[in-house]
């Protein structure tokens, strides 16, 4: 029981460090939360963790502001592997038709993690996007969204996709949401991972 408790604490520490070090721009330490073959999936990026770090740094240099806030965590542990779900909020600031806005998207991080050579690390991070909203930073500002453009994005991350597209990102349109085929496929992959199947 003590070993399992230590594993759960180490995994939670890993998840917390991901958000703190990434949002602080502590890139050297942020790189340590991943295994060498780690993969990041997000609305605006899908690929190797090292490449994710590179393009995130480039975005910072251009003034892209994306921050994360974490809530509760659930760990399904199976030996040297785990599936970790963490409630989270993504907050992104950007310009929408000349109005400074914040988009807040609520969901879960769904992480495939593994212990290798005594160290837990992230192998795959896949967010699940549950709902979002957009608000002007100045509450008195008048904001008019392009309703036709907004409607073409999935409901769980509609406003996040809208602002990211305005910032020049190509947004993936079939990410897992609260319900639907994509999230069910993700859950199935998670179950397979815990039984030792390759990704």
C-alpha cells in the first residue's frame, strides 16, 4: 500500500509540474515531465513533446497567452502504467475583432503515463474539451462574433477554436469532448494501455 501511495503522489506531482513549469516558461524542467517519445495532442498542435515545447516557446515570443489551472485528479494505476484524468481549465487571451478577450475552456487532461527506469513520465497527453466561453477583458466592450465561423467548430471548444483560428492556428476539429465517439475511443485506448497494450 505504501508503494502504491508513493506512486500516486509521484504521478500527481508530475501532473502539477506540467502545468506550473509550462505556464512559467521553465522549459528545461518542463521537458523532464515527458518521456523521450512523449506526444502532445491539443486543438492547435499534435506531435512530439520536444516539438510542442519549441512551438510553444515561439508562441510566447509572439505574445500568445495560454495558461492552465488544475483541479482534482483520478489515477488508474496498473503496475508501471497509469491513466490519469485531471480536471483543468485552459485560459487563452487574444484579440477578437479589435477587442481583447479571454476564452476559458473547461475539461480534463487524459494522460497515458509510465514508469521507466524508476521515473514516471508522460507518454501521451490528450485533453478532453467539455465546454467553453469567451468574454471581453473590458466588460463594457462590445463584442460581435462571426456566428457562421463559430458554428463550424465543435461545441466543447468552439470559442477556443475561434480565437485560435484568428491567431493563425489550424485547429483540429475531431478532438474528444464530454460525449461522443472520439472520447469513447480514447477511453478504450486507456483501458488497453492499462492491460499492457502498445499505443
